[in-house]
């Protein structure tokens, strides 16, 4: 589970995933799961299934500040808008019938305006990408698992650069000349 934080702007980050629709579609699912997990963690009833690891770096980042949550909801909306433009369909994960999530999403869309209020994202990369964590971030203790510290971006711009480089390393991106907004 991840959020490809390839731009400070949630719409641009969504557009940056258009090069590979399978990834974009998977990110719609994962983003819905993150939103549902945050709702569940806050004891807000939801019929959408939360993920098991409520202490995942991405979940903790979203819960750290309402601005992070607003960024993610806007990103979710933009990912789905791109999906609808390409397919003419509504993604199954977008049909979250939970009143709280629908109401919150409608309230948040358009409210995210100031990226400087975001907290520094965790760098949630797969194994073999520790060099990115060291180049763009630093390690902080993980209160839930002492053996695995969290990698945190040093700056918001470093988070963007790290995720762009991470996307370029993905096997499906090999041979593509990726440009980012």
C-alpha cells in the first residue's frame, strides 16, 4: 500500500500515474482502503473494509494532520476522474456507499489549497530502495515495531523527488521516458 506522492498538487500526482493505467487503477483501490482505514481507526462506521495494518506509514501520515487527509481525498477524486475519462466507468472502489465517506469527500474536495501545511510524508518504498530513503530522507523510530524504523522525507520537495525516482524504477516503467508535472 502506498501513495505515489509525485507532486505537491494532488491533481498533478494523479496525472503522473496516467502513463500506466494498471497502477492508477490499483492506486484508486489503495486510496479507498486508506480512507476507510482512517475512518475505522477513528471509530467511524464504514462498510468498506479497512486494511489490517493500521500502523502502516501511509495510514499514520494521513492521520497525522487533516491537511494530509484533504490532500489524499483530493488525490482520490482526481485519480478516479482520470479513470472515468479513459474508461467511461465508475471504479468499484469509488462506489463507497458509506454516508460519512461520501459526505466527507464532498466537503473536502476543493478545500485543499496550501501544500505548505502538509506534514513530511513517510517514504514507504519496497525492499531494495533503501538508497532513496537515505538520499531523500532520514529514519525515525517506529513506536509500533522497534526493528523497522520509518523513513521520513527531509522536505516536501525531497518526498516528491524520491517518489518520482521510485516510479521510474518500477518494472513497468522501464524503457519509458517519464516526465512529471
